[in-house]
C-alpha cells in the first residue's frame, strides 16, 4: 500500500492488480494477506481455480490464525457475477461492520462468456458505490497475459487505483465507473422461438409458474431445477407487475445448454444497486432481484425509461 491510497473515495480502496505470471500473483497477494492477518484484520480470498489452490498452499498456516482467512472458489460463489457483491463480498463485509476489512476479489478470468464478462464489469463498477466511505480494501487481480486488451482497459475504468506486480499502486486516470456500468446497460438479445406468457395482474402469478414448469419439463429438468425456475419466474413477474405500469411479458427459451427466463415490464429501474446489496442491507424494493441473483447462474438487466428487461439463466440440470 502507498500513501496515495488516501486519494480513494473515503477510506475505501479498490485496486486492480495486473499480474503476468503465477509468481507475480503470489509475490503481491501473499504479503497482502500476511500483513492483514498480522494486523488482526479479517481477510476474504475469493478467486477461481487454479489461483485458489496456489494461494491456499502459499498462505499455509495463516488460514488457522486467530482471525482466519476465508477462502472461496469464485467460479462457484461468483458463477453469477451479479451476485458477487450481494453474496460473498457483501455478507463478509457485513460480518465486520465497524472495523477494517481486506478482500481479494477476482471476478474476471479467461473463459468467461461475453454475457458473464459484461456482468463482471458492472459488478466492479458498483463495488465503488457499495463500499464508499468504509474502511475496506479490495484487491482485484487481472491476468495481463491471457486477458484481452479491452478487459485490461476496462479494469482501469472501474478501479480508482492500479498496480503492476512489483510496483507501487497509482491513480487510474481513466476511472469512470458510472460510464462503465452504462456501457453494458444495453438491450438484451431475445429469441423468435421463445414461449410467451402475458401477465395482467398478480392473480396471473400462479398461471405463470405453472406455464414455466410445463415448459422446462420438456428439457428434463430435475425437480429442484423446476422449483428454482418457478421461483425466478415468480420474483421477476411479481416485481414487473408491482413496479410497472401495465402487463408484463414472460419469455422462456433454451440456448447453449441453458434455460433463459426473460421478463419485460414498462417500469423504469432507476437504482443500479437493486439486487446487488447484501440481503440485510437491501430494502424490500430490491429483495426480489436479490433472490433471483442468488438462484440463477447468470442475470442480466437492461434498464431504460421505456421499460425494464431482466434475463435470468439456469443451466439445464436433468433428473437422473
């Protein structure tokens, strides 16, 4: 850390670390974890494999310290990037509301789909708003060897501080998180073969759930998968009816081994943080979207003055 960290908003520090090898990764992050543990600070490490195993082996006994290091596989807890902030990061921060918190958050890796990557950029942008003014430091590693130049450039837009392994961090001249979020708030692709159901009022919710169950049974979904999709349909359509100005439309279709649920209503979602706050910090207004984020494998939102579209994806999980 450098004295320049004080330039960050409040006491929140959000740093993009550009690493080019596993050794650079460890050389920077292991001392960050060790120094935090020595200072008695809670530490969360949420990174994908194989980096998780690298850090687990390198920090060794630190994981058994008085203030244990919490390790999480980001490919699991962050499979839906829209739930990282409201899930693993937010819940960890809420466990330590009054003191300093240290985290390693690696949401972007080579192999993420385009839709997942778009959600990652918005997650990184919203992180600045979520933790503004709190004594929290988040290090976000970016693989500068395997990620493309656009991904690295957008990391500079979503992070107020930048660091190349082995060098002091510096201010990002391109920091503009709101513009990064807006760049990916765009119309979502639909399907001409989707099954459609229109809801005119809350009395139509049961019919929508039954419609979804009939449709996804054709794909051999397990009972738990059917229940998950019905929950998603219920939350999205009830939100649409309550906050829109008329009927809302439910579409269901299959693409690339996933069932996609799209709900379109005429309401204008003006709060980018809706569904991204941890459940104890979110009001009733955002809890439906939080539940969808926690259940689905991917959630994308397009919010416009003319209406809101939400797409929630579930990987097809067939019965044995």
